C-alpha cells in the first residue's frame, strides 16, 4: 500500500542543509496500522509530510528515495497528479485539530468539501452517518455549527471525519490525540482502530508514546535521529527488542512516573541536525556503543520473527 524506500529529506535552515530523515525504508501493509515511534525531533512528521509532498523548496526537499502510494511514486508525480492523490487517496489527521478546521465555516461545509464524489442530495445523510459513527450523537442538529462550538475531542472527531470523507486508502494520523485528555484520547484511539478494521484502512500512526502504539497498531517503526533503527510486527519488537534505543523506550514507558521523569530515563539528548554523526545516531547515548558505532552506520539485520534492526551491538536476547 505504501512503500518508502531509501528516503532522505532535507530542510534548508538559514543557508544550511539539515538532514531530518536519512535512508528510511518502510512498508505499510494494507489494512494494518503502523506506528512511527520516537522522541521529539526524530523525523516522524518529516516522513509523513514527505509522503504528502508537503516538504518543498524553500522549506526543504526530498533529496533521495522513492515513495509509492498504491504503486504510484509520489516523488515523481506532477503537482496536478499529486493534488489528485491527496484529494482521493490520503487522509490526514493533524496533531492539533484546529489546524484542520477553518473557524469561519460550518462543520457541514468543511466536510462537504472533502466529498465531491458523493451525490449532492445524499451529502447531508452521508455526513450525519459519518459523524454519528464517530461518536457525535446529535450530529444532524450540529451541522450548521462552527468549530468553536465544539469541544477539543469533538473537533478532533470532525478532523477525522474530514480525513475519512474522501474514503482514502491511506490514513496518516500525526499524534492525533496528544492535545486531548486521557479519556477522550482512549475514545479516539478505539475509534481509529475500529475504522481501520471496518474500512480496511492502511494507517500510519505517529506517536512518541509506545504504549499508545500498543493500543492501536500491528506494526511499528522506531525512529531515532532521522533513521529507522528497528521495525516489524509490534508484538515481536516489544517482546524481543534488538536495538538498545527500542529497549530504552520500552524501559522508559514502563516506569510509573510523571512525564518529566520518563524523559529523563533515557539519558542525554538527541543529535542536532547539522551535527549528525556519521555512524549510528544513537551511539553517543548508547550503553552498547563501540568504535565502529561512531564511524559507520550499521546495516539492517532481519530476524526470524519478521522484525529488522540496524545495530552493531544489539541487545542480548
Ligand atoms: P515531534 O515529536 O516533536 O513532532 P518529529 O519526530 O515529528 O518530532 P520532525 O518534525 O520530523 O520530528 O523534525 C525532525 C527534525 O527536522 C527536527 O530536528 C526539526 O527541528 C527539524 N525540522 C522540522 N521542520 C523543520 C522546518 N520547517 N525547517 C527546518 N527544520 C525543521
Ligand atoms: Mg512531529
């Protein structure tokens, strides 16, 4: 469904080139949810925005690689073809629902825009059905309302409705619940899981929290410093992590402490883009690091459980 191979994406920062994503290869299987997990700045959103071709000069550029959505290489698509793909095949739910909604327009008019394929006289019915299935009880009465009349959780449901109205093959959700309280978060996560199963939606689910990933995803790609350090079936990766960074993320997420302490559980901080080490980006913080880790990027090793990792000195199993 989505096949990313050897993706390298740059940002142009004040005359300098910063590599935010380096040699990322990733396959999203049809009908499954794949979590992209990693700390802030690891390049998760950059991967998603590269798929949607949202990184263009002067902001940045895809420097290398191919990205196939349903077989079409979006890195080679014309602007017209790309708009077509975005209009019909890819639904996007951003972290902050307010960015997906226009305060000046009614809920109905914003969803209608995403469903030109639905016959005019069936649109209201289709929207009511969609919103109802997303847990908005009195949907019909609320179509004429504006975003500010909705709570945060409800606004995120409307953002999901807009993403789904086009009946996409691929849903990209970038930290879709971070702005919400825990109860609402769980409701939205359950909803996304149900929609995936009912609609056979291929989902890219971006989160910094591996526990959230475990609630809704079947596959995972762990990112650090712009590279995928470990990927594969989520259960396999969680049960037997090979990359020390994955191990550290899992250790940190099982600690029953406040968010600040959790961050501190992995000591040190991620690399800055302009000073990317030539070897493994995690080497400076890695308990297993040896000389080769600092000089050479490890090749990818495949395991019998279907997962892969890139590490010279993997976690002993
Ligand atoms: P977060 O969890 O904070 O959303 P992320 O994993 O999504 O982080 P990205 O947003 O992909 O990370 O950013 C990767 C790197 O690229 C970061 O170092 C970030 O500072 C840099 N970056 C992101 N957007 C831009 C931009 N528009 N211009 C320059 N650098 C950028
Ligand atoms: Mg992000």
